């Protein structure tokens, strides 16, 4: 049985102390990021406080960051890691204002984030113990978020010369030989270990009568972003969702800063517009409301981010979901939905 859910969303902040950069005709305003992020956090805090005051649910269940907190300095490799670590600390300091008011921040890893070495990055982001970048967390009664790491296999995500880097280079070469549009060095994929973990996580959610929101950096289906932005093994990842019809109503991604949306096999795939490319004086964030009662997913975009009203796909009608409904109906003293939703999310690490 799924209850209402409300949470915040950010993507592609990409703080850096450098001049504007340009890609595919779009401009990244790096030195304006600090003020834009502050504005986004102010708005998310307002939503958090308003939500807590209006219905007692405890505010936003979480704020999910879809990766690329920093941009990095590949043009200055000798100082890249140190300068990127400093930028990361500045972004996390700003986001800590959310944590201080009880709005937990959950992070997906983006390709630019790995300007900071992976181990240091995971520690700074506060990823669950044992997680290499993918994990799950309980958001509210009947809801969990599964955070995937689409940099798990990538040419930038591991030390040069390591077996992991060699495997990624070989994978990229195979994609390039097949003329795959996503054979791009800034993309990446999920390892076999992560795919196995994902399948088990989805099965566990189904057995528990829960529904799942998925978050990751790289888009997973054509239409949510151009094909050359997709994760290397996007089809394998989405096949895991499709094996459980209705279980995953919403997948959230970043990476493609212009944003997008498409519905495939009942699942909505939404790419949030990147904060770094929001116009001067603007920002980019969203507050997402999922209402099973209304059958609606409302994405209230702030600034540059799009606002969308999407039909909530029907919940699975399987044995576990029916059992959960029956159990709730039979328990007259069960905690009300708003009390359960106020619980702090509990993260469960994915093991690499």
C-alpha cells in the first residue's frame, strides 16, 4: 500500500571557479552557481517548512541530487582533484542547510563528480557504509528510492591503469565499433554486480508491497534525453524495471541539462534541467508530489525546471501488494500515513 510522497530534486549544479563553458550550443554559468544554488535551497526549505506546517508529515521526505555537484578542472589536471574537492565542500555546505532542518539529501554520483577520487567522494557524500555508489533508502510508508551508479563502469571513475579502467575502455571500444550513439567518454554503465543488486532490490520491494522511485545520473531511455547521453547499458537497467510492471512509476535522471520526459512501458522517465545552465538570475530545482489517491505525479519546477503533471501508473496487483492492503485494513491501531512518512529515510548499501 503506497501513501502520498513529497520530495525535492536537484541536478547538475557543477560549481567551478572558471569562465563560462559551452557545449552543444548551451552555456554553463559556473560562477553564478553559488547564488543559484542558494536560491534553490531557500525554495526547497520553504517547501519543506510549509509541508511540515500544513499536514504534519514532517516536511519533504528527502532532497535527491542527481549528480554533478562540481564541474572539475580537466584543463588543469595537476590541481583538478584539490580544487574540485574544495568546490564539493562548498556545495555540500550549502546543502547542509537542508539537513539541518531535517530534509535529508540523497546523492547519485555524476561523471563530473569523479574529479574527486571515488573513495573521497563517497565519504564526503555520506554514502552508506559499504556502498560503492548505489544504495536504497526508505522514503515513506510504501515507498523506497533506489539510487543507481551509472559511473560504476566508466573511464573516469577509476584510476588509470587499473583493471576497472581497462574494462571500461574495452566496453567503450565495443560500443564505438558498433557505432552506438552513447559510445561517449562522459557516459558510463552499471556493472553486473550492480545489476544483480538492482534485481534483488526490486524483488524485495515487490515482496514488501512497496513502490520504487529510481534516481541516477545518466538517462536511460531515448526521449528523456538524446541517445548519445544514455548510460552504456541502459537497456539492461530498464529491463529490470519492466520485469515488475507498475513497481517503478518514476525514474529521475540528470546529465542532459535541457531536460526531458517520456513514458515507456508505464514508467515515466524524467530528466531534470541542470542548474548550471539556468539563465542568469534564475535557478533550477523541483518539488515532486506523488499522490496515489489522485493517481498523479506532480513535478513543480522552480526557475528553469519544467513543471509536469503525469498520471501515476497503477500499482502492481500482485500477492504481496494485496497482502499489505489486507494487513493495513486489519490493524485498527496502525500508525497513520503522515506519521510513517515523517520517518527519516534509512539507507541500505549496495555491495559492489
